[in-house]
C-alpha cells in the first residue's frame, strides 16, 4: 500500500512494512535496492549523458565497475576510512592499509610488502628489471651494461655484508676503493685499499 501525508512523507509499503519514504532531506529506503544486470546506480549531474559516478555490473564481461565517465581523465576516486582492506572472495587479505600506520600487500594471504616509519620491508625475494622469478634475495636482470647504480652524497660509501662471524665492508673512501672487515671487538680494520690514481 501507500501512505501520503500532507506537508509530510510519502511512503510505499510491502506486506504492511514501509520500504520507501520521502524525507525532508531526500528519501529513505528500508531493505535492498536491486538493479538488473547492466543497470547503473548513477550519482551526480555529470555531463548530461554520463554520471559523475556510476556503479554497475557489466554482464557481457562479468565485471563490476566503479566509474567516473563524465570526468574521464580528470576524475579522482577518494576512499576514506580508518582502516582499509581489500579481500578475496574467500576472505584472504590482498591489501591492508591502516590510518597513521602502514600499507601491506599480500600474496596468497601472506604479507610480502609493507611500509613503515623508516621505509619499507619486503618479505621474500625481490626481482628487478626483467627478472620475474628471483632466485636470490635481490635478483637483478636486464639488458643494460650497468645493472645497479649506487650513489652517496657523502665522501664515504660502503656496502655492508654480515654473517654469523663478522662484517665485511666494500666501498669507496674519497674516491678510493676500500675493503674492510670488523675484528672481534667490532673495530673496523682496513684490509685492502686501491687508490684512484693507481
């Protein structure tokens, strides 16, 4: 049935239960809004043909879309939440973002990459360039002659390698090649130095 109140609400009922009503701010819906395949929920005036925001299911591709066709090329979709999660249909985490904290990326429900206050952390191996199946913690492959370029703004630059016994430092010191290691007291001891001028 229906109920119309002068200077008030208009209500539509199903089985004596109010399902749709006008209010002083717009309308109120109780229950679901069901749209057929390819039907769109269109928000905003748009450009007269397309909405500013459209949500719909494309049955020809069996894909779901959140689209901004009226503002193509200039539109921004902003999602605000204290915590933001993207999960698979089985509930496995895919992306997790926590306000004032980090962002995590997952593979098969396992955290593989996350950001933190000091930078980012990778859990597993990293393939760079054309390497798609890394065999080492850092695996770089590519057609360039220079596969890795490191630069420091300081006159001393080192690569530190550490095992269960001690440390080895390979680097430059004022343009000279330097190979050092730490002794049992943790003191850095230079073992090889090759000057830039020979």
